C-alpha cells in the first residue's frame, strides 16, 4: 500500500512502505524522481524574461512547501526552476540570457530544470522538461558551446539533445 503526501493540492511524495525512493509531481504535474524536483533557490537569479503573453499564461515558481502561481506579464523575470503553463487560449515567448528563445502554444507546460550560463566563457547548461503541449526552441549560446549542454526531456521518458538549431516538440 502506498502513502501519498499532498500539500496545496499537489502530490509531493508517493511512497510504498519500506521503500526509500520517492516520486513527486513536477510543476507540470509529471511524476518524476524526488531528486529531479525543482527547489526554491535561496538566491534567485534571473535566467530570462517573458517576451510575449497571449491569453492565459502562468509562471509557476517553487517555494518551500509548494509553488506560487503568478500571472505572466511581458518583461517578467524567469528563474531557474520556474515553469510556464498556458491555458486553452494561451501562448508565450521567453528569451534567456544566452539568447535561447522558447515559444509555447495553448495547453503547454514547460519547466526550466537547470539553467547556468557563463557569458564570459560562453558556456553553460540548459535542461528543460516539457510536461504537455507544444514548444518551439531556437537554441542560443549554451547549445552551441558543446555536445549535451542543452536538452529537452519530454514528460519523463525521452531526452532530446539540442545542438545549435531550431526544434519543435509536442508532448501529449
């Protein structure tokens, strides 16, 4: 029998008795290993900003014990571990500090799992998870800095490496 911990309507841990591994729901409501869950940062650092908002778009920002659900606005800062979720009539564009551009359409949820960019060295790491919907990615400097520096994980199954190009991905 599994025990489930729910905080603010979100499943944060599901464990079978005697099992040490935990699964949690990501911000996009995809079941993932607990160690992959977004954690609230003590020092939030801007990694990009919202360039375009159309219809219903929310930024989900982790905090201790859950997350904040903020209405996205043009110019709004994005932080590592944020997720952007759109409603049935939503769409967005986001630009990151390495010049990567991400666009999402209706019923899309994409999480920024990891983002580190060192502008002086033009290197870094960018990992995203597409929980649902369609996202278009125009890769920036991180993807061009080396193999396996940028990737998009579809739900929790497939991992796509991005190597300095444009891609469109759909997750059902």
